[in-house]
C-alpha cells in the first residue's frame, strides 16, 4: 500500500480500508471553521497556518492566516465523502470529477515543516545558479527538495506540491542548501 495511506482492518470481513489525505475546497475565509467542524465529526483536518503581522494605524496585530486559501486537508476514508460534503462552508473536493485527488503524506509533512519555518534570512553565498535543483541540508525543512529562484535580488526556494498543483516560494539562506542528487524527485 502507498506510504500516504493509513490502513485499518475491519473485524467482520478482514478487508483493509485505507484512509488518505484529500483536499476540500471551502468558501473564502472559512478554512478554520470547516476544519473545526470536521474535527467535531471525528475526522482529522489540517489547515496550514502562518503568522502575519498587520498594521492598523499605529497598532500592530498578529493573526494566523491560511498558507493556501480555501483549502483544508482531510484524512478520511472514501466512504466519508458525504459527511465532509455536508459540512457547512464546504464547496467541493479537489478532483477531476470522477476521482478525488489524494495528497501524499510526504506533502502534508512538507507543509507542516514549511509553516514551522518562519525565519527570513539574508543571503550570503553565491555558488548556486538560478533554476538549479537544490535540497535543504539542515533545519526544520531538511530533506525538502525544490528549485532555487532569484527574484528582485533575493534568493527564493520554490517547493511544488505536485498532487494539488500548488507552488510555495520562501526566502531561504543559501548556506543551508546543497545540490540535489541527480535522478531524485524534488518537490
């Protein structure tokens, strides 16, 4: 069975039923409420949140906002689809109409690690080329592979979540990067 599945076996039939991560599309700014409702229904829901400081006049306010707007990740069995769709503010599942998109456990773990990485560090090394496949060598994102981009004079690390077709860019210190080994799949 794939690495992104959690297996449980029913006692009566002995048939394995798998749980996997799926993506639910929600109404705008309803991600946290949907996740809370899904948890009340006994499902595991995850919304990657990041801190954002907003300035209102002379005051500053820190709030948690979704990293990917309108997306909630749900760990469920396919039979729970109707329960999820009946949740308030859920619009639909991501998929091609016939089949739901499964998100690999590895990509969920990348999101968790990316959200935990809040440092923006200045760049001091120049031995990497733009567009090069690189891997993070240390820190919370160790092992995550992506592309190195230069935007407006700053180095950006690009991670692509291939299952949902989403790209995340973040500032990263080139000092913790190494060249990705050839032939390895990168994020």
